[in-house]
């Protein structure tokens, strides 16, 4: 994924995240290197000269300026103690504004100058970070993030020092804006045998010795700096001798190092040394052109944008390392893993499993006949005529149904009072709690979660209440499942019930008598026909026919009860039914997970969610 400055959190957001993580994880805030945001407010380019003691930073500043703008009287003493900005008078106003924004005036010295070579850039000589004064290093770390470029000055003696390389890596400037300056390159010629002897030199083409030496030293600088932990690009490496900026002075310096000021003994090598001096001078000119040349507003913005992106990447990585977010996130995820939670519960039950609690639940279930009766009662609510009959004769239908289905009318089995024995539930909870605390002891200590872990007895009270409700929940599952399967009475079914009720008491006798009168139409008067109709609808007939209707309704209810009884029996005793031992054991596990494990994990899941939200803010503000 490509991360650009616009997709990164700003400095204020990083500071807010730093505070949140500190409070959440109980760790002191990370020391972030921020400040590149302020550089975007102007087009001024600040270039820091960074290096250890006695590397010649002040001398390099003068060599770049072409005049003595920096006077260091303590080069071999305390070294550079305070940052010093070298500002051309023409950019004094812009520099003052930037310095006021950064609030550096109280601890930074400012030197105004008129050196034309340094008109377009502000050089800041930083304190020696490797001196014995700790505050020097703190000043460097405070100023460096506010810079736009860095001249990283080293000497042959300090090039391979891993300590300064680590400090350089902590200076949050994009590598494209960092130049490695190996000063005092004359020290590489301290011994005369560095170059081929006189005879060998005469046999080589002019300049080849110098070019070979220069190329070899460049390769050496690249290799040693990379081994120290700070690799640099080829075009960003410069080999200079700031104290001997001209060829004449460089040659004179090497003659003194070889104890041959007059070049009498090494005359044949003087030309090679002069060629090396020319290369060092060209390097200084190249450095001056790269650092002090005027830049456009767009170029300045590009420089600063790269630094801002680098600074924020560095800060995000520092937050991750400082708060150990990778380990904490991984540990929290392990604690919140659902598979781990199931393993906790099953391990606590051991080989016995949840058998005692399953037995308790089964002992508290009502008989199949009682459950079927409740299910039938819910069914007849949708049948108006049957509802009335069931209210009066439901007991009879249920009795017939039990006999027809071959089910004995038995009540619940003797109750297993497992919940009355608090030791069983408490012991299992204590096993879960103890293992969880042992597995995550380091994380609990790190996040200070001891007070948020619930006590065993508190969780046991909740578990006992849920287990006491479990038989009713299992029964309700059975009823709900079978109620869904029960068909809703349709128009034809309802019509048939009404037809039975009307047919036997009324329609059948009326139709029968009507047909007979129709056959005797010639001999029967209207009065006689009416008498006959009234006679056949007398009380005896009505009672008899209503009895037939009642028997039909009772038979219907009995058939419906038998069907439901068989379904309930299947649900209770089938291995895959809701009342099977395996199904209840799953319910027990789910109860332990919700009532025991979830309260244990809750502080961890809250912390994990908070850290995940912060991760999102770091990557996708």
C-alpha cells in the first residue's frame, strides 16, 4: 500500500494518539520527532549541519560560504554548545518568522552575514551530539525535525561509529534530503604509502592514480556507512577537506603529513596529490551547488513534503515500537479468540463433560404429554369451535391420546439438584478463571487489568440463575420448533368443522324430511309438513346429533394430540433434537461462554477494539 502525506495523520493527531496509548497501556508517552508541518508555511530552506565533536562543522560552513561567517573558538573543548543559524540579511525576515514559529529564539544563536554564496539557504550549525554534555544531544533531537535538509558531517575516524549512525537514523529527515559529507579527506593520505611509490606512479597514465584513489575512497565510504546502519545514495556522498579548500593548501597539507614540505622525497607523487586536491575541490563546489543554490517554491514544497511524510512514518513506527503494539495486539487477539474460549470451557469440564448439568436439565423437563397438551392448546387457538370443545373436554382428548400413542402419564424424573451444590459450578468457573489468568499473566500485568477481572462467586451466581432457566428454555425451543411446523387452519378446514356442526342437528334431518314430503306432495298439506319438520328437530334429536358432533370434535382433538405427542417424543428423545444430551451440552457450553468467559474477556476485547481503532487512525485518518 502506498502511503502519501495526505493519507497520513497530522502531527496533532499523532500527539493525540500518543496520549491515548499512554493512558490505555499505562506507559509514558513516546518522544516523537514532529515539527515538519511548520515548514510548509514558507518557502525558506533550513539546512542543518549535523555531526560529532571535532568533525569541522564550522570550518565546513566557512568553506561553503567562501568567507569566515562562523568562528569557533572551542573546537577542541566543549564544541558547539548551542545551535547557531547563519542567515543572510536579505532573508532575515523570513528566517525570523520561521524561528518564531518554532520558538527557537531562546536557545538558538543567530549570525547575520552578507555572503552571497549563502543568500538562498540558512545553515544551522547544530551542537555536537557525541560530546559529553547530554543536553547537546537533546538539542539536536529537538531541532533536527524542523530542518529541511541535513549535512551529515563525519571524518574518516568516525565514519564507522554505529552510535552516531543510530542517532542519524533518529533524525527524521527524508533520505533524499540528507547529504553525507566526509570531511578531512586529507587524513586518508596520512601515510605516503597510500599511493603507489614513485616508480609505479611514473608508469601510470596522468590522473589515473588520483581517480583510482578517489573511486576507492567513495566505495569505502559507501560500504562503511552502510555497515554502520546508514546507507546513502551515491550522489549524496561528498568527500571534502573544508580546512584546505584550494588545491595549493591541500597539497601543502599532504606534504606536511608526509614530513616532506618541500616535496623533495615524493616529488613524483605530487602531481597525483594535486589531482586528488582538484577532485576534493570539485566535491566542495558540487556540495555548495547542491545545498546553497536557490530553489523554487515548488521545489521547496517538494523537499518539505518528503520530510513530512518521512517524519510521520518514523513517528508511527516509533509509536508501534514504544508501546509494543505488535505484541499487545497479538496477545489481546489470542485472549479474544473464540476457539480458545471453547477450549477453556471443555478443559474445565474434563472427561466428565457437562453431564451433571445435562442430567439436571433433563430431570426438570416436563413430560411429553404435558408439552403436547400445551402445544395442542396453542394450536386450537386458531380453531374457534375446537377451542370451545377443548376448554370443556380437553382432558378427555389428552387421556385418549396418551392411551392411543402408548405413552404413560408420568411426571418429571426425580430432580438432580446439581445447582444446590455450589461446589460443582464454582469449581468449573475457578478452573476457567485460573487458566485464563495464567495464560495472560504478562498481558494483565502490562495493562493493569487485575481489578477488572470478575470474582468467581459473582460469575457463579449468574451461571446458576441461567442454568435454572435452562429447562424452560429447552422446552420453549421444542414448542417453538413444533409450532412453526403446525399448519395454519385454512378456509376448507374451518368450513368442514362448521359443516359437521350444522349437518347433523339441522341439515341432515331437514333434508331427509324434505325429500319424503316431496314424494308425498299430493297427500300432505302444508300444515302437516310443518308439523313433521318441527317434530324431527325436537330436543331428543338435537341432543343426539350434538353428541355425535362432540364425538367427532373430540376424535379430531385426540388425533391432533397424538400427532403432537409423537413429535414431542421425537424432539425429546432423538439424538439430534433440542432436548438431546448433545444439544443440552452445547447449551451449557454456550451458557459458560456467555456468563463466565465473556466477562473475563470483556476488558481485553475493549482494549483490543481501542487499539484497532487507533491502528485505523494511523493508517487511514
